[in-house]
């Protein structure tokens, strides 16, 4: 399946970027539409695993998910040795691993599935949830003034035109929560009403979308903006940033 190759490709980028220390970050991709009927009916490997709450919009859906404790630098070499295909039960109450080895999904699976469930239930054709530990963007979340959605969005947009174009719905902010918890998932879902990228305070970044490469690109361009901002600060200047007029012109020129 070509999609598995893309997951491996992006896992490699995350490692090369320095955003995936040890087992940092995780990926889930809804691959239901890419599978044949026989593949969808593959027998389960191991016992059913109960979900913390029913994912009613995901009944019968199949996801590739990176494995708990698995490292991006190995996922890129061997996706099926470090991740698995899981099938959600028809009523959305449990899942089973169907391929290729009994590798338990990421600790953030409850978050990922709640998000997929929320997005599908609200009619969005979302397939991907990507979570990573981008150093420069996490650094921003350690500074109170940047934990304001409007402020940080405006600041990062104004560093380079592409950022306004590639991340048109801006950045949502989730105050610190323990990794892997449903509280973190619920707070994130609220932010996904208006944003496709969310910063988790002092932890990491989460992006949703239809395409894994596009999710990666959105985080990458935000990271680029943060680096431009920091470069000016390190040179002893406050970056000027694009003006509101220049940003508004992009909205018009690109129909954002
Ligand atoms: O998978 O990044 O948030 C490890 C994590 C948890
Ligand atoms: Zn994390």
C-alpha cells in the first residue's frame, strides 16, 4: 500500500528534523478506503481491546497506527515492525489488530481516535492525525504571551507569506494536560472546530488533515516561521513581521 510508504517517509522526516527523540510523536492514518474487501476482513491477531468510549462514527474503519514505545527512526525503516493495522468494531466499542504483528498502538490512541471520530461525525473527510515534538514550536509554548491563539497565529503568519497560505485556519492552543489522556483529547477536539493545527503546552504539536504530507508541511512551515522569529531575536532585533495589509492581500490573492 503506497500510503504505508508515505508514513515511513514522514516518520523519517520527523526523525531527521529532530522532532522525534526516543519514541516521541505518533501517527494514525485512516486507510479504510485503500483496502480491498478481503483485506478489510482479515482475521484479528489477538484479543479485542475495549475503547475508553464508543467511537460510533468509526465502526468498521481501519487505521494504520504507530506502535506504543516505537521510534520514528525505526518506523521509517520498517513500518509494519513498529506499527499495526487496527480495525474498529462495527459498533465502535473496541478494536482488533489485524496486521501484521501484535504491536500495541501508540499511547495517544484514545486522543487520535476521538479526533478521527469527532471529525468524521462532523462530516469532514479527515484521514490523518499527526503528533510530533517540534523543538522550536514547543519552545514557544513555554512563554505565556505565545499561549494565545490569536497572538501566536498572527505572529507566525507574519514571518513568511507561505505560513498564511499553508496554515489558513491558524493555531489552536491547549493548556498543559498529561500526555495520552482523554482530557488532552477533549481539549484538542474543541480547538479543531476552528483550527487544523494545535499546540499542546510544553509538550508538542498536533495536525489533522486528509493527507499526511500536508500535515507534516503545515508543522514544518510553522517551525520555519518560529526559526525566522528566533533568528531576528538572536541578532538583537524584534522581527518586523508582515503588515496586516500584506497578510490581507494574501487572503485575497489566494482566496483563503
Ligand atoms: O508517543 O509523543 O505524547 C509518545 C508521545 C506521547
Ligand atoms: Zn508527545
